[in-house]
C-alpha cells in the first residue's frame, strides 16, 4: 500500500495495551486518535461532533455544505494534506438524487472512508435518543417532533444539543442498531428511516475510553512507586 492510500484508509487499531509496569514515560501524542469528519451541513453536524472533547482525541471537522459525492472528494483531498486514524463523511439522503447518494457511498467504500449517513435527515439520530422510530418523516416533521421531545423549540444549528441529550446516547445507539436490522438486505438510499451515525459515535467514544484507561494505568504506576 502506498503512502497516499495509507493516509486515506482508516487504521482500526486500538490504543496501546499495557502489561505489567514500566517507568517509561508515555507521550500522549503516541495514543491520541486523529479523526477527520467531513460534514454535509455547515453547522448542525459540526456543532454536534465538536462536543466530543477529550485530550485523547484530535478531531478535524469540516462543514462543506455540498452534495454527498463532493463530500467524499473533499475527504480524499484533505487526507492527502495530513494523516488521520479515522476518516468519516457525514451526510443525509434528504433530497439528493438517489444516484448521487449511492455513488458517494460506493466511492467512499473504495477509498476506505467511513460514512455516517441518515435517511432522511440527521435529526433522526437525535430523535432516537428519546424513542424508537421506524416510520419515515419529512425534515419539517422531524424538527416538529424534536421540539416536542425536547420540551422547547428545536434550533437546527444548536451548539448545546449534545449536552441536552447525551445522557440518552446509549438508548440512541441501541435504537439505531435495531432500526438498521429491520432492513435486509441494506439499501441505504431506500431505507427510510435509517442512520449509521451511531457507528461514528461509538468510535469516538471508544477513542475517549482508551485514553481514560491509559491515564488510569499511568496513575496506578505512579501511586506504587
């Protein structure tokens, strides 16, 4: 594999494992995971994902405001400029032509880029924090439903939505997994509603957990000296 492709392909390696005790000083840069997240939306999705804060993460988020195919092309371009452990595109089925949506998924797969898609809209991921939903809705209906669930008007570009719903995140993951299992075989452009945002969320959480575990191990070693 050449150097260019190695930058694009996600390296699905876990954080370093520690057996026994060592006096070797661990450089945090050795264990930080670098994420590139390229989003269709310029505010909604970037505002959500930038809330995953941890010393163990480096997250480069780009809100492009373009169609799915262009997002994948932009992700490929950005991968050539820096090295990342994980590269993701985040986009909706929404009103994009079916062919463009499918082409973007196929192109991303060929380039080793992961996709967190939502059919119909990203707001489905938010709703799944509160309840299981297997009936397709319009974007406007999603927003109206979210307002009812939140008990206040839903603001599409909210910078606080992550904090508002984070305590129900595991519920959302379970609901999203259950929803995906309803479609066999998977036809993402037609599977409405469905979302794979939970996969990106799980990967971010795993990277955060690995950093916490390393910190705990380092503290134990420090305490017994």
